[in-house]
């Protein structure tokens, strides 16, 4: 924000009242219709050109989507993702050299079950979405959130791809595409992606949603105490469902509609929620955390204002769908409060959003702990690299210690009978145990992490996801795929511990250990 | 004395939820001693149209940050914002750009 003084010196005190007939800064002929940022007034035509160009430039610059590749657009019905859909349609309709050459499909996830909507209301919303998607001619999938309960545990594993040089791959793919499509007008049935395109021109609106599944989901969310954690959990489940849909239908890219304003909010909210280590992946253009499915954010250069104005001026249809945040006060959740903070600041300092967003671009994440196979350890829920396995001097450890110290005086019902030294041990991995049993302090204090049988969910989560799970009164209702993957990972780390002890015995002093046992 | 004026008001992007879900409103503002401006219109909306949670639409004497305003299809930032003098048959659009409306 160091530039604010230079950029807006004077402007802040006296907002310039512009005459109604201000001309467009670009063509200098037509009357301006909007102010994009201070000093940049555009007419409708120039605004459209600017908007369309930006989308293609974003994809062109990043060279991540190959010609002929299947790309799944996540459309929520909101203005941002609908603008993204319109830009893809626009791009596919362009003449040869400007044409976008990937194969789009659309996915919509209906979250009505969490908003207390009746089945009729949900069917109505899905019917609206259905007609919105149908006119595009793209294959599409309308999925109720309940489907998340049927996911396989494998969705939580990031599929490792042997990628060497993405830029080189892109060039190869383009050459390939050019050879197989000399006129590039034919439907690109390239060998880049041989996965057969299952065209669902008339995708079924799910008529039957299993009501017991609706109840299971509602039960789960009723166990979450804060709106902050609810939003975070919903975001996580939605992502799992999107990635799984992409895999099942043979898509290799996932396009998300998050805009610049949204990402600026997310960046600050992430910091507040302890997701500092994930800032980079959460807000970058390209998000590789899932491995085989790469998530991209082509709308990240557009502000919310720009998008709403474009949709209004050029009649881009969108469907307003309420969310958990609808009609809630500014202070209802961290995400909501951050949004209100950012948009309020934006009123007086119009470069707030872009400053936050550009700061985000400069952030890089340090390397994290790797497992035996050399792949980084990933959080069970958000699938980002684990930030909780860092050394003893990390901020994470400092937070833990201060948390424990501030709990010392208070008689926590769970900790009352524990000796001080076991208290300090608690909430850090119980490393000196032989795997079969956890230390008692750990088992008692962390009992809120437990499902049916004794399981250490905490050690599988990043700091931020730990906070979300801590806001749940019970984890029993977490979907089966999460619980069984957690068990599997726990078992694996247990075995790993046993092996490492065994290996240690080999080259260290065996006799003393034997004597102990 | 300024004569009464009729306006077409549109609420979108979720802002309509505060108006019973109705997007389009054709309204007539009564005559008053001075011409109507946007600032007075906001007060009038708060008293006559808003059904609930006024703080989600107006904050202070301005629209809540994050709600876009267009007057006759142009960004109100080009039109003097709160000081704009409303004309008969003007078209005023309010679009919420906030997440979840
Ligand atoms: Zn122009
Ligand atoms: Zn996580």
C-alpha cells in the first residue's frame, strides 16, 4: 500500500466530480459508461474489448491449457463464474487465430441442502441452471452436494504426474494439434487426450436425492459451531466433489471463477485463519495440489465491479443462488468480515484490491516435509502441503506453546487432572510411543478429534484445517471417504514408525535397547 | 416546487432479497421543494421499499460498499454519485457484488 500516497494525493480529499459527458479514455470519441479505476473511464465498446482481451491474454500468457484438452468449468450461477462461461463461449466463437481450442464442460454443485431449502426449491434452482447450461451446447453436470458422501477415498490422494517441462509440453501439444487439424476447423479429436468425450447434451437433473444423505450432511454441518468453519468445510467438500467429477469424466483442468476481489479477500481471510502457508496455491492462477487435475483461475485479473458491470451491460445471464453468507451481518464469519473490510477500504483507496492481490503473487511457499517416497506430506482435507511438521523454531510450535501456557492457569475440564509436564506434551505428536498406544495426555486432551475408534486426525491436517475441525463438536459425521482415508494414513504412519525404529536398532546400540525390553 | 418524478429501480446480485425478492420497482417520488438527488433517494428507499436488514443496503448516508450503482446504464461514479439530480423516468440499478449477495 506504499503507493497510495503518491497515486491519490489530493484525490482523496476532493473526489473529482466528472461531467456526465466525459469521453472514453481509449477511443476518445464515445461517452464513457464506467470508471474502471481512477482516471480510466471507458465506453461500452472499449470496455467489452478490454474485458474479452483480458481473458484470452490470461490463458495465453500462462500456457497451461493445451489445445484439445478437456476443461471443466465450475459454474455456481454467480456473476463471476457466469462471466467466465460467457468468455469461454466468446473464445470458441472467435475466428481461427484467436480461437480458444480446448473442449469445455460445465459442472454445477447444488448446496441447497445446507440452506434449508425444500426439494421443490432445489429442483427449481437446478432447472434454472439446467436451462442456463443447455444453451451453451457444452456437456454439463448438475450435482447435488450429497454426492460428496459417495466419493471414494482415492479422491484425497493427489495423483502424481511426471511433468518435466510444462512449456515444452505445451509446444508439443500445439504442434500436435496443428498437424492433426490442418484447417483447425474440424472438431479437434487430437491424441493429446484420447479419453472419450461423453457428451451429455441433456444431462439429467437429478430427480432423486437420497433424503437420508441430505440428513447426514445437515447433521454434519449442525456439528460445526461457527460460520467460519462451516464455510471452510463446505469449500473443502465442494473442491473434493469438483476434482472427483473432473477425474470421473476425463477432464484434466478445472476452471474456477474466483475474481480479483474475491482472491484479495481470500488472501487476507487465509492469514486470519492460519492458512499462511497455503496463500500461494490458494490464490495463484495455477493450483497443482491435486496432481492430475490442475485448477486454474482465469478470472483472477477482474474485479467484482468489472464483472458485474460487464454482465449487466452485455446481458450475461446468471442465477442468483443464496449461500451460507447470504443476509448475514458483517461480523458473522472471518470470511464475511474480511470481505466487508476490503470493499470498505476499496471505496476510499481504489487500488486496495489490486495491491493485496499483487502482494499475493509475490508470495512463495517454502518446501515442506516429504514422505518416504519423496512426495510432500499433504493435508487430508485441503490437500496442501502440511505446515505442521516444521521444526521446533517454527511459528506453529510457538503458537502451540503459547496456547498451552495460557491454558495452564485455567482448569480445563479435560486437563484438570493432568500433570504440567504431560500437558506440555499434549497436542504435539506423541513420537516416543511405540505406535500401539498414544500417550494418555494426548488421548484425553485431543479427544474431540476422535471418531468412533481412536484415531489421530490432527496429525493429518494442516494448521488451518485443524482449527476448522476443532470447531466441530464431533467428527463422527465427516463423510466416510475422509474417515477411511484418515485411518489408512494413520496405519501407514504407524507402520512407518515401526520400521524406522527397527532400522534405528540395526545401526545403533542394539544391546541397550534389547536390555530395556 | 419540483414536480413528482417516476423512476425505474432495479435490484440485482442478491440485493433484491432485501426487497422481498422483487427485482423491478416502478416508483413515484412525491413533489418536494428542491429536486430529488441520489442521497435523498436512498433515504426514501430505506423508508418505503426496504423490507429487512437496512444495514445490508445503506450504511451512513451512502450505499453499502460492494453495491454497484448505475444511473441510466452508466456507472454512477461518472454522474456525481450522491449529488446526482434525478430526472423523471430515470433508471437506477443497484447490483450487489458481495459474496452471497
Ligand atoms: Zn471507447
Ligand atoms: Zn488443510
